C-alpha cells in the first residue's frame, strides 16, 4: 500500500481503532451485534427513553440511582453531565462515586454483599464475560445504536452476542512530555529507544531538570506504562496471554519482557524523585505541569485538563514508550479499556436506561461526548477533537501506526498484582527473577483459574 494511502486510511480509521480495544477478539461482527439472550424488558411507551427523559415534569416520584465507576480523572465532566440531567429530569438523582486504586476490590465487595450499583464499571474484553451475570443487555437501546460499530462489538460476550456495556471515551497509553523542559536541556526529539531515553535523561540531569515524575504509588501506572513491552514482543497477544494463563509460556522467552522492561524501570528509578513509591497521580501531574520534571508515565489525553489546570501555559508533547533498540516499536497504544454496565436487576431499571440513552442521544450528551470529556469519544464526531494530545496521537498513528492497548485481555485483579509486584521490585524487596516468577504465578492463579 502506498504511504499516502496508508496514512489516509489510518487517520480515517483511528477513531474506531482507538476505541475497539483488545476485547474485540471475543466479539462478533462489527456491523451489528448478534441477537441478545432473553431477558426481561422494562415497560416502555412509544417514545424513546431519551424523549421520555426530556419530557419529564417535577411531579414524578423521586428516584435515586447509584453510579459507581472508576476513572476519577473524568469526575468534573461527569458531574457537569449529572447536573444537566437534573435539569432535564428533576425527580432523578444520580449519586456518583468514583475511585481508582481500590476499585476492583470495592466493586467485588459490593457485589458479594448483594449491593450491585445501578451503573458500574469493569474493563472491557475479558471482563465482559466475568460480570455478564450482573449486566443488562443493551441490544436495541438507543445508547447501543449510538456507539461506533467497533465499540458495540467489543461489548459483546465471549460468543459474540449481545451488548453488555457501553463506553464514553477511548484510551491511549503514552509518555507525556513537558516540551519546554526538553528544549531547555537541548533534547531535539522524543526518545524512541532505551539508549535514546538514557541520553535524554543525561541531558536533563545536566540541565538541572528531574527527568521523570513516575507516579509509582499507583499500581495502574505500571500496567499502563509497561504493557507495550508485552504487546510489542509478540505477534498475537491474545494467544500469548492464553499461554501465560495455562503456564505454557514464560516472560523469560522474550528479551523485551525479561530484560528491556526491567531496564526501563531501572532508568526511571535512577532519574525520578527520591521516594518514587510515594509519588501518586497528583504529585506526578504537579511536577510535570510546573516543569520540575520533564516526563510522566501511565497517562493519556485524559490528563491534559488536569495538567493545564495546574499550568495553563504548559507546552505538552506526547509520544510512545521506548521498548528496546528499534524505534519502529515505539508506539502510542490505543484502544477501549473501560466498560460501563447497567445492573440488570436494578430497582429502577427504566430510569437507568432513560439516563444513559439521554446521555448518548441528546444534544447536550453528544456535545459532552465530543468536547467536554476531552478525550476520544465512542460516537461518531466527524473528526472533531479539542484535545491537543489526541491531535498529536492522530498524527503519530497516521505516520507510525498504533500500539496494542492489550490490558483488556487480563483482569484488573491480575493487573493490580502486576503493579504491586513491580512496586516490590522498585522497593528492592524482590529481584528481577522474583518479580518474573510472581507475575507468571499470578497469571495462572488469578486469570488462568477462571
């Protein structure tokens, strides 16, 4: 394929590719989901739920819904959405709770106690099946029809049937740079290999600038910054994960996993704050935005708003993770990793459906998805993006291709353990060999046992 045609196709397809997610391997066709399994349907009149919500009066019975989802980086945007819905449907209050670090553990505790939220989140891909028994099949609902076809497919079950979740924003895994810091240190291009990364750090140190703010108090930072070392190592990542779950493969079989991944962690540790395991997301963003540090880990376009709130003049740049000696493997990873679900046994099922259908079909909701959330939306926005990092990544992917997000092939429980294993490595209480053995053991015992 000619280079110009390839770039054009990549640009045109990016919205879909960013949002498809690796869970699409379990999905059906991209045009229409397969027929859903039988389930009780809430009673509806001839109007769509979105229309019903907009025609509401203040005389209706008071209803409270509970939405418990991860992704606190979108809290301000979600609260703006909920405030508008309160104007549309005054009798409905959506009680919203969000967290990041402890979300999987807290969700499971609620489910085990029989307290399933009306709307809750998991990762997409493999966990669509894990939480299917709690999830309402959205096939035929306006929210499902508004989703890009690839998103619809990625929310299907393991047989390719149904639509058991929805999604409002895409994900990208890349390194964020304070370009002014790089300029001050004489770094003329973003590092694409580990050797170039070390050279970049040396120049920054010589200029009196801390190279990294690492955020390693957060386990998920390891997941989102080290996944490229796994996905870039293999041709078929889904097969690799399956083999890891069964014990048929090993990290030791791949140089990028057993050596380069640990070299990257070592480079960051030698060039970040003095107590890296006390650096959380807020600390990382503050150091990066104010120019105390030049590079940040584990974040994507969702962080842009927070960084600019700290320093509106921050000169943001964005690139892939150097994973070895080949610059061609330095990609920004793109995909859809989160799935929002409706509790099929909700006491207020129709009100929940009214809300999410309004979210994805009303003028306000579509504007929110296109602009307010500040990321890559899951509906067709005719290529309109307001986020600088999204624009950078679109150009990057068009020129260099996209990396595989990959994280949805494994559960959050596994990834939390993965991150904690690297926290032990950084702390010095576990060797590289210990860490590899622990990761392989967890892959079998946490996900392989399912």
